C-alpha cells in the first residue's frame, strides 16, 4: 500500500537532494502533502509560444486548447520507491479548465534529469487570466506502490451550469455564485456544455491523517483528476461534458472515484481553507 508524503517528509527529500527543483521552490510552495509548481510558458495548440502582457498575464480564450510548461524543472532521482502524481490546482478545475500531462499519465516514475513538466490545458466556457508564476499544478509524492488504502465512489448532488461571458482569474479563487447557475435534477442541458456537480457525500480529513486523489468519471473523453489535502473536510466537485445533442442529466449515480491514501510522516502546516477543494 502506498502512502502520501507529508510536508515534513517532502522537506527531507529536498534536503537530501532526492527531489530537486530548478529554480528552487519557495517555502510557501510546500503544502501539507504536496508541492506547488508554477506556470512558466504558454503555447497555442500548434506549439507556438504566446506572449504575456506587460503585467505577465496570459489571456486565454474560451473553449480553446493550449499547452503549458512549469517554471520549475524537476528532478526526482532514480529511486523506484516513489511515485509522483501531477495534479491540477483545484482552483483551475473549479473554473472548468481541464489540465493533464501531455503524455496522458498523471502518475510518473522517476525523472533522473531535470525537466519542465508540460501539460495540455483545455479551457472551458470562461475567459481565463493566468499570470506567469501562478501555482497551477501540484506534485504529490507517494512512497511504496501507488495502491491506495481504499477506493470508493461518491454520488453527485447539486448541478451547476456555467454563465455566459464571464472572465475569471483562478489563482485568485473561484466564486461559484458569480460563475454558475444552480440547475434542477433532470434539467435538459445543451449539447457540448461542461457541467459542474457537487458530491452528495462528504470527506472528513480534519485529523490530517489521509489525502485522496479523486477522478471524475467523465469529462468529454478525458478523465478529470483532483487532489484532496490532509486537513480538508467537506464536499467534492466533479466535471462532465454533455454529448453532441441536448441531454437530460441525473447526477445521482456514482460519479466520483476516490482513492484514499494514508499520510506518511507528520503534517506540519495547517490546511489553508481559503484554497479549499470546493467552496
């Protein structure tokens, strides 16, 4: 069974040089059981690098595909005792932005040479502003095999439909009441529309002894992944995309797969509720 490394264990790997970043990560990038990676470069879908504005902000268009590259180059050594997960920051997923590694694998083996992490970014219906240096993905380190302590499903509850002509800066936080409209169960949703749903059940990791990797069962043809930090207590969210025709959707089925891991080591930092998994 694998265990997620706490901040104290991550700091130990950083001191030993088992885990290295170029440039070095700042103290605030080390979270209770993950390390934030920052945005470096942005490319269009054809691989052409885009320019930020004079304030270092990239203005991303709705329903458009981009590629992003981390500011940090990462080296994880050759120790096969560790697995590494690349997971989007929850504030970006909450804004209906789908981020996933270009090789399609959220789990990584060792990275013996320093390299930037490159991901595909598929924007949803909002205009997105993102600044170079914003925390955009997180590195989660699992010791041992990557099998969770347990796996289970949560059913969907409330559904939320995105409002039109909205602009958002995910790094500043997401307010659902400004971006989404609650819709009733069995509401007919227009074709090719991304929908957010809130879990009917809750997780309680307030004792900081567990973390979880959560998979939405479907978001178009791609699985959406998010991370639940130790210390979090509350509901979760998931995403799905309607098909090529209007659909009546009842989310009260198993929509979220939760893979729960025990924490390895003492968690030193308090969970920052201002950046909660779902607000």
